């Protein structure tokens, strides 16, 4: 895993996204998209969302598949999934 994607950094991004005022209005899918948008390294034009995937620059990982995304509100489960997704 890219050292910029260590668990401490991922938690900071998670809590940043979790504090957004519009968060309660978003679906879990949209919350996950916002998390990865915040994690993305690069230009906004290089970040793309499709039905079951996000494309961007997340260190070594460029494509995130969203078929089995856990509930965003369970931070431990969600962050464990993120770590696994970024390292697979």
C-alpha cells in the first residue's frame, strides 16, 4: 500500500468526509465516492465514477470496484475494506 494510504491517513480522510454537512443527505454509494474523491491524487478530470467502479489515482491502484462496498457508517468495516481494496 502506498504510504500515503496508511491506515492513519485513511482514517483522517474518512473522518473528514464523515464531517461534511451534506453527508446525511447522501446515499452510501455517494459517501463512498466522496471518500475516494478525497483520496484521489491528481486532477479532478482524472477522477471518474461509473455504476460499479471509480477510476482515479489512489497510489498503485487506479480502479476501485464497488460491487461489495460495506456500509459507510461502520468505520472499522469500511476502512478494512478500503485497505483490502487498495492492496489487492
